[in-house]
């Protein structure tokens, strides 16, 4: 179990999609000191990779302070490799030619400029209680009746998130 310091935030994320594409959702746990917060939202038509990205974006957007040390734990090789292997910078330089999810990658890239962000891969569906909880949040959100619209995948109106807090 990870514990954060005063200027450090630990984040666990997961995304899920039923059908890929299909209904999807994301789950997030933010840990700052002794405080924990859970975030989740479901979308009516999206992909697993988009939900993995949305989880990280929602987590970073929820941070109120800037210049934090942020450690993100995800089971998404797609995200970890894009950041750690420099793929994202290459995609940006080539204007995402032939790549999907440009809208979300650009949002994530901009948010990452506000903090010192490290990405860590964790094995999904294993013994990590935070990753398992994020999976529960994501799948519950994907199965929820009031699904939002993923405007980058399915053009339409805005997309608020459902947020719940725990102590």
C-alpha cells in the first residue's frame, strides 16, 4: 500500500469497455496524505483505451494545486509505454498521423505540464487493492443506466463526471 507525502499525490486508474467499442467507464483513486477520493464516470459508446486515458485525465483535472509530485499507477501498457518510451512526443510531432485518441492525448499532455508526473505499470486483476477498486468503479460506471457521451468518440453534447468521496 502506497502512502503519499504533503506535495505528493498517488493516483490509481482503470478503464473498462463492454464490447470495445461499447459502453465504458473509468475509475480513479486519488491519495493525498490521509485523504482518499474516488472518481468514476460511464459513457454509452467508447473504447477501453479511451477510458484508460479518461481515468488519468479526470484524476489530473481533479488536482487543485499545481506543481505536485504525481505518481500514477495504471494497468494500461498503452499509456505507460506512450509516456515512458516517448511515443506521445513522437505522435505530437507528427500530428498523430495514423494514431487514435488525439483529443485525449493532447488533454493529457497539457495536464502533465502542470505537475511532475511519473507513470507506473501495475498488473491488472491481481492483488493490488487500489487497482481492483478502480476496476470495480470502472465496470460499475460502464454498466450504469445514465451513461454520458464520449464527445471525442461519439460527437454530441458535454460530458460531466460523477464524483464521490470517501474518507
